């Protein structure tokens, strides 16, 4: 058997540290790759949710347009509320002036009231 010298003990320590660092590096790379893969799955899920939300928003907008359409409002007014269309003789057109100004109101003092 050979005796261990300081030189061989240093080499053993160096080799052990090198192997340990190499293993840590490999585990770090594996962990990093797993983290990237996990993020890719999350991005895919978020993309699917985004597409579904956009589709749902478009469906809601279409439903709102359908419910607010003039034809639908007229149908509800005629059937459910019992309203009728007006007769032509009962329709009056009101002219609208272009210059809309506030109505000026002034309280004028009556000189006869002041003397009393």
C-alpha cells in the first residue's frame, strides 16, 4: 500500500470538488429546462384562455346587439307590453330649432309695488 501524500490528498480534494461542481451544474441545467417547460405549458394555457375570452366577448357583443336591435324592441313593445303603432293622423311633427339657447328669465321690479 502506498501512503497518501499531501499532493495526492490535494488531487483527491480537487477531483471531488470538480465532480461535485459538475453534478451541481447538471442538476441546475435539468432544473432550468424543467422550469422553461413549465412556463411553456403555462403560456399555452393562458393563450387558450385568451382565445376563449375573446370568443366569449364577441358572443356577448352579438347578444347585446340582438337584444338592442330596433326590430327586437318593437317586437317586445307590441307583444309583451301591449303597445300599438300610432295612426297616421295622431302623429305630430315638432320642428327643432338649430339655435338652442337657454331661456332667459328676469324678475322685473314693478315700480308700483315699491311705492306701497
